[in-house]
C-alpha cells in the first residue's frame, strides 16, 4: 500500500508576445517530469494575451508532456489567457479562472502596412523578383490584388486550423 502523499508542482507562465519564457517552461517541465511520481499533479498560473503561433504552439507542447506522463494539469488564470494563452489552457484537465478573467479566443492576424499609393504618387516604382507565384503576396511596396488578399486569408486560416 502506498502511503505517499501526492505532490502538486506549481509553476508560472507570464507569457509575452514571443512566448520568450518557453525555455524556462521546457526546463521546468523536464524537472517536474523527472521528479514526479504516479498521482502527482501540476498547477500552472498562466497570464498571457497570446502571441506568436510557433512560440505558443511549442509552449502548449510542453504542457502535453505532463499529460503523456499521466499527470493531471490544472491551469489558473487570474487576469487573461487569450489567443496562444488560451491554446495552452486547452491542454489542461481543468481551468480555474477568477470571475473577472478574460479567457479565449484563439485567432490569427496579419498586419502589414502598405505604401504602394504613396510611392506611386512620388514616382517611385519598387520591383520584387520572386521564384514562385505565392512567394510574396502582400508586401508594403506593391499594389495589393484581390487574389493576394484571398491567398493571405487562406494562409491565415490554415494556421488557425
């Protein structure tokens, strides 16, 4: 009979736009997994408005390591877990949030300023040479076509899926 009391490992993820805390999370996850015994759990205090798809995708992947070890994961949100932060929450067995916390949604955006008309007005023509039809769809220096916008929307939707 196992009389051992289970442990709850507590960690924090104060995420920024780049998910620059990823290396710390990876090291903490490794240490927890190496120390954990059957029945142990992880509690993460998460605060993040989200950020890069790659950074937060990798962070969610670190949380999946706990699940693969058979550990229960609870994520606590005091203020905000949006976009990539919410994606991390979706890995958890349980989400505990303060009544005024902002949770969700997951989305992808792309902002690119366009100065094509201003350059044209100044008599400046900008040439871009590419290999491949969709190598550069929307750039700051070329006239944006309907096809460019549709391709960019398709790309953003693919990332979201």
